[in-house]
C-alpha cells in the first residue's frame, strides 16, 4: 500500500537453486489460486490506479537477477548482458 502513497517498493527473493523462488514470484499464469507475488502485486497496483481519478501516477518496474555476483536486467533488451 505504501507504493500507492509514493514510496518505492521492492519484492526480494533469495534462496538456493531449486528452492521455489521463481514459482513464488511468478506462480502459474492460468491459475487464479496459484498466482505468484508479482502478478498479485501488479493486480493490486492497477486496481488502485483505476480508483485514483484525480492523481497522476508514474509506474516503473525492473526485474534484476543477481547470480554469482553478476547483475542482469531480466526486462532489458539483452537479459544476458551484465550490469555494472
């Protein structure tokens, strides 16, 4: 809810390979009962935006992967390109 009040928000998943991070974050696209954290957060944000008639909002999202001290932008043109 703080995001709708103008604060930055972060959803952070950390854990060993195969521990379920991707499933928890993404879930199953075709299942309303198995939606992940990200689709649920986006749904909440966009429902709130529709109710905010007299407010201007700028929504920006990024999806970063940190693996073996390398950082990659999963939404960038080249997801394999490393960031500084």
